C-alpha cells in the first residue's frame, strides 16, 4: 500500500524529479496507469486542501500543476490530460476591458485537473461572447475573472447580458480576482464569490453535484 | 504664486509631513492615489490621458482643487503611450489601441517560458551584470524596435533609442512642471518621489513572469536569491536618485507578489533585500518610504514591524486596517483602508460612516492619511469621493 502511494507522496512534497522517475518506472514496467492518475489527482486535491488551510500557496498550485502536466505527458505523450468522464463544463474568461490572466489560468488549470471541461475564452471578453459560449456549450457554470476595480462594470454588464439572453436560470455565475468582494458579487448580480482558485473549483463541483 | 495659495500649500505640506512622521497634524490629510477616477471626473477618456500627459496632469489638478486634496500623485496614469511607442515596449496594453478607450493601460505579462523576457537559464548573466543584461538582452526582448547587440542594426533601432531617450526627457521634464502647477494652482503637494519595486517583484513581474518564477523558487532557489541580491543596489539607487532633495516627500515601494508566497519563501526571497533598501534609505539618507501593501499583507506584519520607527508609511489595501493599526501603528503612519467596493457601490452616507470610523480609530492619535484601499479608478462614484473629503474635513480635525 505504501509503495502504491509513492507518486502521491512525491507530488505533495513537490519533488518533481521523483514524480517523473516513478511515473517513468510504472510506464516501463507496464504498471496500472489508472492508479498513477489517481495518485496524481489525489495529490492535487490534497494540495488544494492545504491551500485552503494556508499551508500551501499560489506558486505551489502552479508548480504542482506543471508537475502533473509533465507526468501525464510521460504516460500519454499524444494527448493532454485525460480524466475519464467529464465532471461538467465551465465557461471561463477575464471580463471586458481587463487583460490579466494569471488568476483565470490558475482556475482553468485546477478545474481541468479536477475533471472539468473548461471553455477558456481568454481575456478582455465581451459579454456577448460569454453568452454564446454558455449557449453553445450548455455549461452550468461560468467564471468571471478580473484584476482591476474598473472591471466591476464589465462583470455587471456580463451578468445583464446573460439575463437578457434568457439563460440566467440555467447558469451559475461566479466572480473572482483581487478586487472582487462579497459586496461586488451582490451588487453585480453574480451567485458566488470565488475568494481564491480552489474555492472556485469547489463551487463548480457543488453546482454539478446538485 | 498667489499669496493665499502659497499659504495653503505650506499648511498642507506641513500636515502631510507631520502625518507621515506618525505625529499629530492639525487635521487628517487627504492623500488619494487616484488614477482613472481623475480622467472620468475631468471628462477625458482613458485614451486621451494616456496619449497626452498634459491632459492627465490637468485632470489631477481639477480633482485636487474640487476635492480639496492635500497631497496626491501628479499622474497616477503614469504610462505615456508616446514613450511606449518610441521604445516599442510590448508589455503595455494601451487604451484606444489594444484596449477600450475607457479603461486604463495595463501591464501584460508573458504566460510561459517561450514568451518570458528573461529565460530560465539566464540567471547567471543577470547576476553578473544587471545593467548589461537589461540593456543587451532584456531591452531587445521587450521592444518591437530594438535589436540585440551583434544583430544587424536597423533604422528603427537607432530611432527607438533616440526617440525613447528624448521622450523620457520630455516626460520627466513635464512632471517637474506639473508638480509646480499642482502647487501653484491647487496648493496641493505632489506626494511621492522615487517609485520602486522590491527586487523580487522586478524579477517576478518584469523579468521572469510570475508563473515562471513560481517554478524557479523550487527548481533554482539559490539563483533566485542571488538575483534579488544583485538587483537590490540598483533599486536602492533608483529610489535615492529620484527622491525629494529636501527629504520631505517620501519615496514609494509598490509591493506586489510577496503575499502569494510561503513564510519560508518570503523570508528568503522577498524580505531581506527589501528590508535592506528601506533601512538604507532611512538610516543613511533620511528618506521615508510609502509601503504600498497591495492585497492583504497582514500575515507579514511582524516582519514589517522590524523596520525602524517612522521609516515607512504603511498603506493598507485589502488588509484589516484596524489590525494594521494595532500591530504597527505605534511605529509607522498608516494610510488607506477605505474599501474600493464601498466607493463603487456604497452610498455617500456609508462612505462617511466608514471614513469616520477609520479616522476615529486608526487616526485617533494622528499618523493617518485618508485614502482608498487600492488605487482609485473610474468605478468610484463622484459623490462617494466627495463624501470621503467631507468626512475628513468634518471628523479629521485634531
């Protein structure tokens, strides 16, 4: 049992070389790839939990995501991350007028690592683009990201556009980024304040588990 | 300068300096860090003030007059598109060009190693000679016009250095004139000199990029540390040479990524070189620093508390300003703490009440300067900015 958790242990300790060595070993020996994936996923969940307890930090999320990507590339160089059945679709983007993407990319990475299909619209996204992406994908969750206080208006405009398109009831809207607060979420008509990337993933999970 | 304006300026300068030194002035000074709010109020688009710095200065003067600001930044919309264009800088997105005309300029950070302005194997070059690295390697990468030494020269390259240099002189000279006008027309103090960043933030923001440096702190921590140490003397000198010769107006350090790291990483990469700069500026040069704590820096308060008394003015953004006051209020003046979401969505009465509470707790013994938490952009309501001024004039008198 202990041996089987070695990849998990190496990843939660951010030991990149050891993760790669162990994954290569399993591959060479023809071992169970599913078990490798489970260990990697469990490790990312644990790192997310530690992040919530302030025992891990943003660079740890970024670094573990990169190690995960490298490990998956060893297992299956031809494809990006595969996690079996999708947990659901999430539309994500930085709102119009704002070109910052670090927070949004981090949420996208964590969502993908948690088994979601992410429709990443990029930055400076016009409200109409969010609306058509939600319609086309049928996503039940949309995440609005921003870094600037001037983006409050764009968040409100996006929510308004979603309402006007008649799809407000079918989609849950979360907003996050440095200037966002509970008050901003309330006043702009969103459903959830994603105070950090991990809480955004938990919100998406809660919507799809309903 | 008219005599009454001269008198007003002298009163405000004294108020500002006294509060900065954590002492009790006649009244809480109003010292907003206001960016796109000024252009909105003055009736300019963000595009106009970014392309024409005289309009940006004019917008600040209009606000300084109408809102009775004691001190403010002469132009918080500090990126001038002329300079960006002449050097061919890639990392700024400009309103009216890449952005909507009504949103402010933004810094665009490369997302991956391929786009990084400094590559993962170039630490030694930077550490050996920051000036050579920045000039010969970094500049050609961040510019559409500049070519690296050893590459075929171009007309565009020659013109970029020439026009870029002339633009720097033009903009720098204009800021001097704008400071004077702020003084003579509004009686308002230009509140900062010598803006710098922490060495780690220069590395994370402008050289490697945050995503890349997040890997470097694991993969090559010794080099990250040495790079911060190598950049330190340059940043100290940047602050010193651009500081107020009379040492009345503080320099400023715009803290950025420090809150995102663990205690061990903060202790190793961020804090030592930053601490040294601040202490040197204070002890050797008698220069105060505005500690602009962007985000929530409460978890690092015990480190900040180690700095010499009066060496900084602690600006609180998303931290708990009452907690900041409890922990470091004895040693340093404090500014900010009026939530930006309140300025954007609250009522004037709510803003007044919040300002009153901050004045009567954080500012009760002096050493407090009225300002919003984060830089004030166009989302702030005009009536709420007015309420901030009125509350300070009403409750802030000692």
